[in-house]
C-alpha cells in the first residue's frame, strides 16, 4: 500500500511526519508523492495554530467519499 503525508503547522510537525514516514516504510508501506495515487492519506497538524487546523478541514472535504483512508 502507498501512503502520502501532508504536514501543516510548525517545524515539530515536519519532524513528526518524518518519523511517521520512517515507521510506515519499516512496516512495508511505500511513500508516494501523489496524493491521488495513495491508499492512505495522513494530514499531520496541531490545533495550536488555527490556520493549520482550518487547512486540514479543507483538505478533508476534498477527499470525502473517495474511498481513501484518511488519518
């Protein structure tokens, strides 16, 4: 299965996304740069920055009912 991670927010979120990616790859998943070609889509953000949270909800709306696993 392929996964795609999109990171919103601060530098710590970028670090966390890298750790998530490393863990998924060790488990046999394949990283993808194409969100539409991915089986699993991960939006990584925090709720401290309101703008980042708003962007995540906007992204979630784009993939509603498209048969994707959203995390």
